C-alpha cells in the first residue's frame, strides 16, 4: 500500500506526465492531414486517374450532354445509366463518374428528362411485391418505365515504364445510346497523359 507521504509525489508525477502528453497530442493530431481542393493536383503525384480528372471529365460531359437533352423536341425522355466499362490498366470504381454525372444532370434537366435508378431495381421490385401483396400499405400502382436511352462509357489507357519513370495516357469516353436501335445520340471523350514516378500506389 502507498504511504500517505508518498502519495503527493506520485500524484505530482502523474500530473507532470499528463501535461507532457497533452503538450504532444495537439502537435500529433492533424499534422498528417490537411483539407485540399479536389479539383487541384496534389503533392502526392502519380500518373493515374485522380479526383481532378474525375471532376474535369464529368463537368465537361454534363455541360455538353445537358445542352443536347434540353434542346431535344421530346419532353419525356427517359435515361438509364449503364455500367461504364473500365478497360484501363488502373483499378477504378467507375461509379465515381456515373454518380457525379447523374447528380448534375438531374439538377440541370429534370423534370423534362427522367432518370431511372436501375442499380436499385432489386430493392424496387421487392418493395412493389410487398405493397401488392398487402405487406405494406399500397398507394398508386405504376408500371416500371423503360429507358429511351442508355448513358454508358468506357475507360481506355496506354501505359509505359522505364526504370523508375512511368507514363500513362487515358481516354474517358461517354455515350448516350438509343435503347431501341442502338444508335449513338451523343458522345464525348476526356483524355490526358501524365508522366511521373512509378512508385505511387493507388487504392
């Protein structure tokens, strides 16, 4: 058991240690992170697709496609997003492209153009079945809409390395395809080439 005389010294030691730790923590917290503009190139480097490319490509595509859709004589166009194929050398989640385009297109062209949530079709069918079967309270029954056009695309790349250097060329292609006869109503491409060190790891 600690004697009464030793207790104050022990407490003082704990206090000094706590103050020292408190002085170190603010220096550690936040030292490894800073918030940056996702539209700007960062200091990490690398030659593959990054946030600035995603934003630039989708902004350019939406600007052009929204104008085409709004100039159409049709006022009831229905568009579904098909999978953007990644045929490049970089593992890449193409939903970053399609989700960002959908967000902007819905704001700019609705309600004249309707966008179909095909990626949620399983959940929608289960909900419809529950309402029609009396599990949930049912409202107005509607038929599932078919798409007039599919918005799709593909990512291609060409890469080369020499010792510690690397060069990557990318094409981000987007197309609006007629869902009946497969004709292409609109197409656009964003391309870039980067040269840098080969040591950067992408996840």
